[in-house]
């Protein structure tokens, strides 16, 4: 395995309180993983450390990538610019393939305030992908979208990944979102938070909300999550 990201004994604290400790994570090139756990368990902090936006309180992390893309939960677009010019702010390379891949070609000249929430998130994703990242970090990027919009984005993202496989880390508290976007799921729990299980998701590429494999694995994950609810955490 050729790891693009490796973390050893990683920990983060805030105002003297440990958020998480002893995280060991290894991600291969082209591999897609999800961090699944309750709010406040350090998932976003891990992404920020991976992106170089924060430093760990203990341990070390190595990212062997020349380009890292980051997709925030809320689209952070420049409102007075068009979709095309928002993308031009991050790269001068041809934008037509990314626009087509995310079904944004017809909206390229539109200003972002005129777009729906789902379209804005597509632009947010397109901006991150335009740099051709080796690693794509997604911080609750789909949580504010309805199911139909999420499924469309998942499908678009899968198509782009197949053309140019990149590693990705998806932060979510939704087991089904994790299953539909990732090949491995790291289940996070405890206080301070730790990685409880590394769950493979060997599902077919044609994943859907109703797929029996998705439903069965989601049920197993939900049972595990209930066993590490805040009332039972140590």
C-alpha cells in the first residue's frame, strides 16, 4: 500500500481538555474513507490538521500530497462573482470538464446568489476538484442537502473519482452517507474520542439508499453507535 496520509498516535486538546487521542490512520492513494461519529468527537479537527490548518497536540501526521482539496459544510463562494470566475480564483486550467462532470455547464455564467443550495455545493466541490487534488477532504459537505440532491452529488463524485482516482476523507454523522461515499469507515467514540473500529465497506460501485448491502451494513453500524452513545462512553 502506498499511503498518501499517515497519522501516528495523533491527539488534539482544547483549553486543557483532550478532544481525541491515540489516532492511528493510514490512507492509500485513491482510497476513500469516512470518519463517522457524534458531533464534537474531533472529526473536523482531524481534517484541519490534515489540511495544515491546525497542529496536533501530540503525535504526528504526514501527508504525501502536492495538492489537497477542502470542501466545507457551507459553500464559501465569492457572491459577486459568477460560477466560472469563482473557479478561476483557484486555478487557471480548463474548467469545462469539471463543470460538465458536476452538471454546472449551464450555470457557468450565473452569480452564486442566484443558485440553489445544491448548486452552490456543486460549485464548492468543483472548486476543490479543479486543483486535481491528491487528497480531498469533505467536512459534512452533504449534511444540509436533501436526499435527492445528495444522491446526485454522490453519483457525480463517483464518476469524477473513476476518471481520476483521488484519496478522500469524508466527515459525517450519517452512516448511510459514509457507506455511499467510502470504502472504509472509521467509527469514532469515547471521551476523549478514539478510533473504535475500522470497518470495510466492500459494496458494489452502484450504491443506492435501498441497496440490501448498504441497508444491512448501516444497521450493524447503528447498533455499534448505540453502544458508544454519550451515556455509555468512558
